[in-house]
C-alpha cells in the first residue's frame, strides 16, 4: 500500500469489506454520490473497475428513491458487489510483501 495511488480510502474500504465478510455479509453496497456530472461518471467508473455493479439510479424523482436517499444521504448510483469476489480480486494488493 506504500506506493498505492488509491491511498488510505481504499484501505479503509478493504477493511470494511473484510469486516462484512467476517460478519457473514454476502453483498457490499454503496452510493456513488452525484455531486456533479463529471465526478459522478468518474466515481461510477472507478467503482466498476473495483468490482461493483450499478443496480439503481437514485434521482429523487420517485417515492422509491426516498428510501435510498434517507439511507445514503443523497442522489447518485446505487452499486453492489459480491463480497467473496471482491476479496478474491483484491486480496493480493493488501498482503504483506515480506
């Protein structure tokens, strides 16, 4: 992680995914917040590269979105990933090289 371009944020995310795995969670969920079109597109692309898939666009225009907005605190793209698949894909990044 010393030379990682992702920094501490990705490490904290990895710890959260591992904690979810240890607690028996099968799915990781997040909201790629939509603060601006440019950054939202970059954020969605980043999470897709990590292994997440878009499952719902939260726009605030339907009653269904209200639940998402209350839980996630805004509008954006709801995304999910399989915890086992994330761990298999990224575990080598977080293992000690010693």
